[in-house]
C-alpha cells in the first residue's frame, strides 16, 4: 500500500518522496504558525508536531498540551494543511479528534504498551483518521506488529509504520540504530502497511540527515517523517536534529557523495571501536601475565584446561545473550587464550634462564 492512499490527493509534493514535516514540539502560537507557513511555502502540506512529549526523565519540557492543538488547527485552516500529533493516552486521542487532526502517531514509548495501544484504538474506532505507529524503543518486532494488529482490530485501515531507529545503547554516531535489514524483513511480512523513515530521531544530528535519508531512499521507504523548526537552535526539544523548512529540500537530493560520506563515518566509528579493542587486549594481556607469575610462584601448571573450558562456555553463553555468534567468540578466545598461555610459558622460560645465569658456575 502506498502512503499517498492514507491521505487526500495532493497531500504530498509531486515527483518527490512523500514528506511529513514539523517541529518536534509545539512551543508557542507564533512558533508553530511561522514554521507551518514556511513549510507551506516550501511545498509541504502534511505537518507533524508534538503537544504531549513523553520525556525519558521528569522535569523536562513535556509539551503545551491542548492549546497547541488549537494553534496548529488555526494555522492548518489558514494555510490549507493536514496535521497530526503524538497520542500517548486515550484522552489525548479524544482531543486530537476534537481538533480534527488528520492523523495521529503512536510514539516509540507507547508502542511498547499493548493496553495503551488498545485503549487508543478503542477511542479512535470508527473515526476517519490515519494512524502511524513508530517502532518500540527496543528492537522488539513482535510488539511493533502487535501494536499495528491491535489498531487493525479496532477497524483502523489507514495505517502506516515509522522506523525511528532503536536504542541499542551504542556510543556510535547515530542516536538510534535503524537496523535497516531487520526492518526490511519485517516490512516484507507486513506488505499491507506503508513504512516511513524518521531520519531525525535516527540521526539525532542535522548534519547526519543527508546520509540517513540517502539510506532510507535506498531501502525504498514510502515516506519521510522529518523534524523541522523555524529556528532549530531555539527549539525546546531535539534542537540538534531539527532543520528549517527551507533546508529540507537541500538535503533531499541523494548524491553518491552522501553515501560515500556515510561509509566513511561508519568506518571511522569501526576504527574507534578497534582502537578500544586493541587497548583492552593489551590490558588483558598484562593481567594474564600477572596470573602466569602467580601460577609460577605457586608451582601450578600454566595450562589449566578446566578454567579454559569454563571460560569458553561462559563466553559462548554471554555471546548468545547479546546476539553475537558464539562460534565467533569461541574462535576468538581460543586464539587469545593460546597466545596468553604462550606468553606465560615464554615468561616462565625467561625466568628459569635468568635463574640459571645467576647460579654460580
Ligand atoms: C517525536 O517524533 O517527536 C518523538 C518523540 O518520537 P519518538 O517517539 O520516536 O521518540
Ligand atoms: Mn523529537
């Protein structure tokens, strides 16, 4: 199914990937109005913005609430635009309907909660509204599918999914990891659902948007869900990843250079990890040499097969738990262990030789 079929005719710019854009959060009447006017002037008609922001930690800006919907509705009527917001609770869905939102989206922190999705679905039942479902924060595709299916059970037919990346605790360049290939497999399973890509929450940084968008285009996403603010540096939420309405067009062309730049950045990140691995291996080797010295002074055998087997078993299990290949880990550690032992034996031999030299002839 095409994303276009979820929205009325002419909702999306022609000859271009469909785009839904707007500020992360509505902050003031002037902010949403100016941003929407400039989006309209740049050729975009479908606007996203949050009025309820489920923040990870308390004490941060959590959105202006209902009044924001009123401001967005006014501007939408004035500029002829379609609007949508995130709903996290059923009463928010009621308000989204009251302000005639054309769509709502279920955020990454809500698509993890089956009862909430159910309640929101119940509230929207029988209403003419599109619903977009973001992936859950963690890569649980069953939960994502479950959320979509629950909405279908409540009669929602104008449904789409959004890949906003997954929080994998990585210290890489991207804020959330898009898992392109895993999501592609999931898309092949849900052929009735159009998929959008949210490059803003994947990249977390406006500078990385072109590369992420390039990749989304290569993976043939049916649309983009982009955060755009009239003055990104002043944004109360997600300032670093937002761009102005005028900038959207400039980052859309996907030149081969962007792909190459992404490859470069990815390789740089891999080089950093390898650096860290080398340093860790060095630290490990210093410790195993110390252990060798201890065994020597306690007249223990350097090779301890039980310890080796336990270690490999434990590492295989840890690899399984993280999704790494346990065979790879066993192979790596067999090599590492082999070299540690060789080094301990070398050290022992050197100690013995130097003791021999010290002995009076
Ligand atoms: C958003 O789109 O502004 C948002 C909060 O997204 P997510 O649920 O993906 O974090
Ligand atoms: Mn945001």
